[in-house]
């Protein structure tokens, strides 16, 4: 005979009370059905689970082992019910999320994990894109939410700031500047500079160049690339120096050093963006999680 979850529950209560009368009252039963259920379990298992005399009831070694297994099985059942209930009640659908690579170091994986745990009916699809492409993707309904480096946004795009951080100087670990406590922009005179391609990020390109010129330094721009992580990778191979967002200090490149800038006028801002005139339950729940994550620091 196959055991039922009801029988497991009956046995578990009896094994905790070790008293048929108390167990029966707790289960809202009379004692005969409880005794019959115990007998059926013992017959099915081929083992005595309880020793019962006129003065005591106690678990046998087999009963102690079965008590642990019954508790685990009932907990698994409860967990399964909870998962099924959450899936059935959860909003469903595909949520397309644009992101730039550095968002990996700004808490995006935690947000994704939160959403998948709390709303398992929502399917998340990640699309790596630069900031300008994400703004275009929102307009064309190719993505639902984006994570970008701050750039000027059209009125049709709503946004939430998720990071506002200083730039740092990234140099090869064996570079003479790597031993400095901080770096002035004038220390970078003549150093080959690795910079974002202006066509992809004119906002940051112009701000960085302008910051050099405020310091009366003409930057020596040697390489232009399309991702911040590519910049750090090139620095790791001794291809120059760069100014990068502080979040990249968590990128685990071992051959570079990140140094604070004495010139503190340059900041990097990251934003979560979405189309303000478009509704979506899954999207709005996702944005709530983003806001909760970053409003709490």
C-alpha cells in the first residue's frame, strides 16, 4: 500500500506528542482512526515505529528514522505547493532587458535574481547593447527596460538613477603611476589614452576631453573602443591609460591598478530606462524591484 501525505502528517504529530489522546485532539480525530493509520504505515514499511505500553509511548530506532523522513517529505510538499501557487499567481510573459556590460558590477544580477525568485512566471531575456541602441530599442519596442550610461534622453523615455560615481584612473599594474595614492590629470600628459568611440558615446567622450582641457592638458587619444570592459582589457595589456567608472574596480582584472583622481569634477551616472507611454505589468514589477534595490543603497 502506498503511503499518503495524510498518513505522514498523522504519524509526525503522533511522534511529536508521543501520546495518542493528545495527538488525536491536535488532529481533530478520535483515537481509533489514528491507531489504524499507524498500523497501516507499519504494515507498509514492515517495521515497528512506536513502542506502546500502558505507561508510555516512544519511538523505535526505525520510528526515529521515519520521523525525519516524514518531516522532510511534508516540507518538500509545502515547498512545492508554494512554488506552484507563486507561479500560478505570478504575472507571466517575456521581459526584454537591454544592458551595458558594466551593469554586471552595479547590482543588475541581484535584481534579476530577485525578480526570478519573486515572480517565476516572468521570463527574462538579456540583450547586451550600448546606451544609444537601448534608447532606440525602447522607441521601436525591441526592449522593455534598459540599463544605460547616462546620456541625454527624449521625453518619451522615463528613467531612474541607479549609480552616480566618480571616475578613476586605470593604468597597467607596473606603470610608474600605479604606486601613486591618487592621480592628477596633468600626470597623464603624453600618456596614450584609451577612450570610448565618440560615435557611440559622444556624451562621455566630450566630457572626458573637456575635463582634460579644464586641467590645461591636451589628451593623447590613441585608441577608441566600444565597451568600458574592452578599455580595461587593453590597459591590462599595456596599451595605455584611461579614465573609467569606479564600478570597474570590481571587474577582477589582475594586471591593472585603479587610482582615485585628484581632479574630482568628473562623475559617471547609470540609469534604468523604460518607455513612459507604454504599460506592462511585468515591466512595472521589474522597475519596482530596481527602485527597491537602489533606493536602499
